[in-house]
């Protein structure tokens, strides 16, 4: 086994398709197939079930995927640690985050960091909660700035930055009295993100803790901005981070409604892989984010309020 072979294996495991995995790994498909067969022969087990629909991991393949991920990560960590100790580590950093956080939190932080450290090249990747976790695991990003999903992984370090309140919103053409109980809310249609997203987790958790059935889902979407636009158009209600409403300070087609209790909060966290030696670029960004983002306190919503 070698790191290149294991990276190719992980690509096949993730994509379930040899053609796409070969393209990602910059290999000919025949070469990739040979590598997978060689790996299976070395281990003496079958790692993939092959069919006309693609490939799927066998039970042994799932075990191998766990170890391959850690071996590849440790290999990269060793390279970084050695280069850092020699003073010639990579002067670049890739950060992953959610769209809302990028717009409302990092738009000021990253330019200031770039001015303070012009020698460091920054790359920002926008994705969903599941994307960020996968990118951390495969090394596509060094740092995630995201909302905590409550799923801790000992391979990573989590640092709390702030608590961001969630807001219950409706379109301004809302005619009835605003619901003041969870039972009332449970009868209303909601626009929500898809399962697995941190916003959906907070939405479901609020009703679970209130021991009330979740409301009917009118539409599932892939972004908070889309939720806000659909709610403003009267398609249903929504629960979004209040900081996302900062982009709409003057619009009159949204209302923020009162929660029937204490509003839920999303925990803004930084997440990075546990390492023996931190790269300099990552250390500097951790310090900058800790300093700048922890000082932020969400302002009151600038929308017209009801109730």
C-alpha cells in the first residue's frame, strides 16, 4: 500500500464509479482498476462489489476506508510537520464554511487577514454541513468555520466562537395572529433545509424538545438565502440564523415573529484536524478568527417585528 494507491481507493469508495474516480485521480481507468486489484490481492480480500451500476464497498472495504482515510491524513500531517520544523511550510490555507457565515462573518475577517499576512494564500470553499465534514476528513480544507451539529469526532478539535440566535420569519402579507405556541407552529407549513444540514437539525430539535410534532414541510431547499426569498414570497414560514437577515435591513416583505419561548441558538465553531504540529498559516488564522469573531455580538434584527 502507498498513499497514492490509498487516495485512489478513497476516490472510488466515495464516488462509487471507476470512470469518475479515475478522472479525479488523474489516472487512466485501466490503471486505476489495476491499482484496486493490486490492493485487493495484497490484502487478500475483496474490497468492492462490482456491477453494471458501479462499485460498492464490501464490509471489508468499509473497514479499509476508515484506515485509508487516517493513513492518508497522517501522511499529509507528517509532510506538513517536517516542513514546518524546517521553516519552509506551505504558505497557503484552505477554509471551508457555510454560505451565510462567508457573507456575514468572513467578508470582513479574510481581507483584514490578507493585509496582515500577504504571504499567505487563502482559498475559501462554500458548502453544506456534510460537505465541510467530508472536506475535513479528506484534507480538502484545513479549517472549517461552521455551526456545530453536536456530532463530535475525536480526530478534530472544536473551538466555540459565538452563539448566534435563530429567527422565526414569515412573509409581510401574513394576515393571521402570529402563533405563540409550538402547537400552533406545528400546524403551519415551513420552508427548511434538507436533513443533515445544521439549520434543519436546530429546527427539528426545537420541536422535539418541546415534545410537539414537527410542522409540515412545504419545501426543502439547499440554502438559507432561498428560504428567505420563498418566505418573503408567501410560500411558508422559516427558521434561519438571524445574522442572515443582515443582508435585508430595509426590505418590507419579511416579518420576524416571536418564539414561543427562548429562541434556539446556533453555536459558531472552528474545526480542524488534531495535529502534533500546526502549520503556521493555520495557527495565524485560528488566532485571527478567535480574536475577531468572538468579539461579534449579533445586533437586533432590523426587520419589522410582529407581536
